[in-house]
C-alpha cells in the first residue's frame, strides 16, 4: 500500500467513525477538513472505499435520494451510505496507536493531527516530538545550505529560502507550545455531549494554547516540503 492510499484509508475510517456518510459527502469532508486532500478525485476515493468494504471494515447501505456526483450527469443512481463496522473501528484504533516516522511526515502529520481528539495522550506526544525532531533536522540543513550558498544567490532566491526557514521555525515554535501543553496534562479528546453540559465551556481551550483572535494554525500551512 502506498503512503498516499494509506493516509486516505486512515482519513476515511476516521471520518466514518464520527458518522456514516455517502461518497459525495465524504469527499466534501475530505476536501474541506483535511487540506492534503483538496485536489483528489472520485477516481481515488471510490477504489479506497471498495477496498475497505472488501476488507470488512465498511458496509454499503443503499437508500435515499440519488447521489450528487459526476456519475449523476449521465444517469441517476441510488445513494450508497458507507458505515464503519466493528472490525473497521478496531482497525482504525490500531492505526491511531501508530506513532512511527510516517506519522511525522508532511503529508501524514496534518491528517494525524486532525484526529488527535481520538488519539491517546502518549501517542500524541510521540507524534508531536517526532514531528519536532524531524523539523529541527530540516531546519539545521536549511541553515547550513543557506550559509554555504548565500554569496551565490540573488536577492529573490535568498528571500525565498529565508521564507522557507521562517515557516519551519514557526511550526517548531507551535509544536513546542503543543508539547508543553500536553506535558501540563491537558486532554484534547472530545468530550461527550452529556458531559459537556456540565462543563464551563467558556474557560475551555481544548488543551490548546490560547491565541489572540481565537484561531489555531493549520499544521499543513507552514510546512515546507
């Protein structure tokens, strides 16, 4: 299995763990929620879904109105809803527990981070620390390369390299904040709605460091490949 198909499988299982969806809705969620999938097609998603069904991790249920998709331009078909099976949930939990180098890479990290709310704290820590270590290594190489080639670069190329370094430096600082927050004992896992009614949500930051304007950075935005 390629890295690309592996992370797509992980994302599909994670989204379907939240609720069953039909293919068009699932594709929209992948596009809007997980930036790494903004430019992928039905031709990529449906073979993945069929493979997950064949493995027993998803079931297909037919019903509802015709699906809004390119196929509907040439004919109408019943909407197929994909639902996670017990085996699929178990498989996803195994994938969540994985914290090896693949989880730290540029393409994988953003998707893994999107499901940190379902991930145990010790795994979150290993992924965050691994990601930080990988970026620190990259940053050191970038600084060394820039120091060696500075005199040979024109102003615009030099600024482009500086911009790349600054992007990596920002993500390292952000990772440092997240790691310190985890060490302080904050838990980012989703709170059950019944329990949430009993909590003071106005004081809750979800375990993430507070930021002016209330926004949180997208881990994929500042990553330099």
